[in-house]
């Protein structure tokens, strides 16, 4: 693209390609009404770009007044050592309009020549096909308006961060006062445990019901619908998680009712473990997204050669397994339905064994595709219902289109799928982070209440033991309606005189 300012053609045109590249960085909104029009390659088609101007065509879409207007603008400003390279790549070298023949000039049916070779003082000024009006008003650069006041962007981000920090502190102070009292709240723990038990019981009952019909011949419409959305491993995991939640809720409730320090300690440890596992999985997803979002072109070439992207990085095994799950999800959702069982997109040649070669890497239907591409060792495959969620959540992703392109696109189709998943996670990061933060806050409040209840019960038990020890060391000597009470233990104060004693 010789005329673009980002090329080495020495031209100042800021084209829509440059504006789009800046917009894709995520920091800018481009005003395409100011895009400049390029002459180089105009009306030459996509092959002119994908072949580095090695394929040209005579479009003859320009109508000059004379042949002198078909000389174009043939100068490509570049250094001497670059010219041989460009001349060897482009079909007509660096001067595609040097001759009338190369410019596509003809006088049959009127004067005509190629659009990129037509040049006159008004040839570019009259073009409007490379510009577009902005869809929204363009905001002033570096400033934004809040409540009638103009604030610079560098101060706005700190203002926004300060407002969020104050809001979080205010929220946590109110939450601490009402949901985490000093002596612990059995009511809050009971409420959370009851809700958890109901959810776990429903999940366990649903999973058990579906598993019962999954292993039997007696099925109905509901069973067929469930089997098409969730596989047996998903049902087993769901039923097990539901049973675990019910047991945990019952354990916590019984420990509070019986004032058992051991039971509360066990519940506390289990909740701590759940919180740590949840945080570890969240950090793994964030780390995986950050690694894949920064993949360069060289890394993609290495991926096409079968070299895992995460080799040598911290947590490479966990990253590979996370990507392996995504790869198997791609195979599950986008597998070409026209392929019959035991057939793949490409049939291996005779004598081809299981090695990293072009056949495996370009065949996403191969069972060796995901292990070679990601380096994952596990083989857990997600349920089919996840595909419908992908189609609902990811923009520009449809199952029919993905299945049509499954075999022809090869590893590039898989990579587009991964980038779509990452984009969805990044676009919805605020909502996902907010939900996870709220769940963590609930778990922390339960942990604090369990800890405070355990301390309260231990303190009450200690006081009760002291009182019982004190009562055992008191002798009662009846003297009519009055009794003389004396302490026999040296550690207890002796009563002098007579006193009314409890029965």
C-alpha cells in the first residue's frame, strides 16, 4: 500500500487501514470521514494485496480525457537496496503505469484505462468511497465532561479509581457491621447454608434423575433434551457437587446447633479450600487470557509448526491444559457434520504414522490435533450444551459458519475461535469480575462468622467450665432456713458468715 503513511512509499495518506489499526488498539475511536484515498492498487482486487501486488488485472474502470491522464503516479520512493525486492514481487515492478499497455489503456468503445493509473488534479479529490461519516459524535481528544466540568483524561482515571475505592470502603464497612458481628451471627450462616443446601439438593436431584435415564432405555422429551446439552461426565460432576454442597450445609448447621468447635473448624477449613480453589482458577483464566492476547505473528508461525505456545513459561502445564479444553470445545462445536464416523478432513497417506506433520496440524478433526497444538495431556471433552452458549455469547460466531469452515480453515479456524473466546472474556471482564467478587465476599462473610462463632462458643464453654469447677468446690452446711457456704478450694474466696445458697 504505497500511498499509506505507514508504508515506505513516502506518501502522507492516512488511510482507513491505518485508522482501523489504531482503533484496534482499544484506545481510540477513528473518524473515518477524514480517511485519505489511495491510488496504488485502486480497483485491483484482493489478489493484488494478498500476493504483494504480484497479481494485477486490467479493470479499465477509469474514463480519461486523453492517454496522458493514464500515466498515473508511478514513483515509489524507497531506498536503492529495496527496489530490486519490490520489482521482483510486483507484477509490473514499482511502476505499473509506466506504459500504456501496463496501464490497461484502450480506445475501443471510448477511452479507458486502469483506475490506479488514472491521474488528474481532480481524480482523488472527487472520490468519496474511502471515507465514512462518524456514527457517533467525536469527543474532544484528551478531555471529557462530568457534571458540566471539563476534566483531562489523565485526571479522570484517578478520579474514577478514587470513587471506586471510596465506594468499596463504604460498602465493606457497612457489610462488616451488619453481616460480620463480633460474636458471629448464626442466623446469617444458617440462611446461607439453607440456600446452599436447596441449590445443592436441586442440582443433585437433577443430575441423578438425568443419569438414571442416561443409563436406561426409557427416555422422554426432557431426557433427550438434557442428553443433547450435557454429557454423562457433566451430569456426574453436577450431581457430585450438589451432594457435596448438601453435606457441607448440614455439617455447618449441625456444628452451630451442637456448639461444636470441631465441626465449625472443619467447615471453616472446607470453605477456605473452596475459596482458594476458586481464586486459583480465576487467576489461571486471567493468566491464560493475558498470554494468548499477546501472541505475536512469530508465535503463530511456531503454532503452525506444532510448537506449544506456553512452553518454558511459568505454569506452562496449567496453561496448556486450559488451552487444550478450549481446543476440544472447538472440535465439539465446529466439527463438520458431513464427516461420517472414523473419517477426518484429510485422509492420511499410506505409511504415515503419528508425528507432527502438516497432515495433523492442518486437520482439526484429527484426534491428535489438540495434543499437538496445545501440548495438553488430559482428554476431558465439554458437553454439547456449551456450543449453544458460545453461539449466544460470542459476536460473529455461528455454529453453521464454524462447521462450514472447520475443514478448510485448519489451525487458523481454531485460532479465530480462541480469539473470539478471549475477546468475550475481556469484553465482559467487569461483569465476570463483579460476580466473582460478590461470591468471594459472601464466602469471606461466612468464614468470618464461622470463626467468630467458634471463638464465642469456646469462650462460653470456658466460662461454663470455670463455673462448674467453682460450684464443685463449695460445701453447703444447712442450719435451718439459712445455710453457711464455705469454699474448700484454696483458689476460691471463702464465704464468711451465713448466706442463702442455691439448692
